[in-house]
């Protein structure tokens, strides 16, 4: 006896984009991930920001001028800027960075070499909890190799980077890019349809198609159709198959993954307007919550190999520097309030003290 005479209805829904299935889970390497222009852009922004920074040395509240040679040039064979960029690149792409520490006979650090993260294997002794590193077939102690982590995972020796944390999402974006590029060529979608008002056999249809394909390639001239035969072009628009919408979502997702404002990723912002104040606030937030994850790790690591009492700090003025008018207004407030002098303001602007400048002018006269 049927109390509820409901009819079961099978509803079949098809997604707008259906990439081919994978047989197994893909391991996305940084090189593969950089095939996505959004990932390349995010890494480029991080490295460009790192190139603009310098490291200062402080003893308490006193800035050391000039700084120790290890701060001025951490790697003898490279510049300070290149050393910073290589370290940030290792952290962003692999979640880990390794420095090989070279010391003299007295134990003083001579140089730091950035090692390829894939060639270094950290291993922790389960009893002593001491971590050793294997590199080029040799075992190094933590005194010989410095290990930097982007994101620390509890119970794990190695750190975690954005590419490793979101391999599944990045693999899906790579699948979509590959699927969209081969959709027309191998996706079973014809470039057009030949129709006839007359009844034709399968052999006649095949003959007409083959003749059309042979005579209507690129640069083959004008098409002549038989009586009652028509050709209809099938145009494939990205909007119709929602590729643009999906790709825009991937851009936003990857920007969120790397902690980069969508504005810097050149991503479309629906319903949002960018003002000068908004842009400045976004840049400040990126420095505080994204870039400092890289910079603080480097500061602590360099401080550990410096003589006791000396601290390494990044000079963020290049990134936090506002426009000229806002900067001068802030200087004026400091001078009027009494916590800045004119010479201190000139030092901030990279200018010599006013008195020494006047003396130089008098000598020139």
C-alpha cells in the first residue's frame, strides 16, 4: 500500500567546466605551479618587495654605521639584495630555506650560502630531539646549517609553503588551464556544421565533409556550396562556458593563498573601488601579515650568527614610504611637537645635517 504517491525524479547536473579525471593525485612542484601566471605574479611580487629592502645592525637603540661585514654582505660571492631574494624565494616556493654556515678557525662566521631546499634533508633524533641535516652526502649539525621555516607545522621537522599547502587547488587550476587550451582541438567540439535541405546518405555526408576540410583550410580561398547546403560557424566564447569566471576565481584564490592584495595581482575587483587610502592600507597590511613572515625569520637567523648584543633588522622605509606631501606633513607634525629636529628629519630623508650642508656651501664659495 502506497501512502505517499510521490514520483522519484532523477536530476542530472553537469558542471560548466569538467576537466578530465586524474588517475592519481598530482604532486605540484613550484616549477609546475609557476606555469600559472597568477602564481608567477605572486612570487614575483614577493621577490620584488624583498629586493627593495636592506638589513641594518643595531646594538640596543644604536644603529651601527657601518654595519658588520656579515650584515652588509652575508654571502661573500653575492650582494645583500641577492641573498635576501634567494632566501625569500626558497621560503615562498618550498616553505624552507637553508644556509650553509662557514666559520674561520676562531669560530667567527665568514659567509652564508643559500642551499637548494630540495638537496637538504633534515632529520630529528627521536631520543635527543637534535636535528641534523644531510647535504651532498654529508651530515651537518645545526651549527653548520641554519634552517628557516615559513610556516611551522606542529610535530614536523620541515616547514610548509603555500604551494605545498594548496597542491590540490593548484592542481585543479593547472587542469583547467590544460583543458581549456585543448578543448577545441581535442574536446570533440566542431568548428562548424554543414547542413543540407536534401536527403543525403552517410557516404555523401562523409564526402562533403572531406571535401570541405580539404578546400577550406587557412588561406584556401572562397567556399562554394552545393544547392541546399549551408555552413554554420560554431563560435566558442569563454563567457558561455564560464571559463573567465572560473579563472577569475582561481586568481582570487591564489592571491589569498600567498597573502597578496588582489589589486597587486591585477585581478578584477567586482563591486570594489580602489582609492589612494585603500591602496596604502592594503600595502601596509601586506607588509605586516605577509612579508613579515619571511623577513622576521631572516632577521632572527642572521641575529643568531652575529656577535652577542648585535641585532639584525630590516629597514622597511622603502616599502612604507608615503608620497612626498604626506611625508613632509608628518615631519612638520614631529617638529612642531618637539620630538623631531630638522637635522633628524633630514637624516630620515637621506640628507646631511643642515649645519654641515651650510659649511660645504661656504667652502665652495
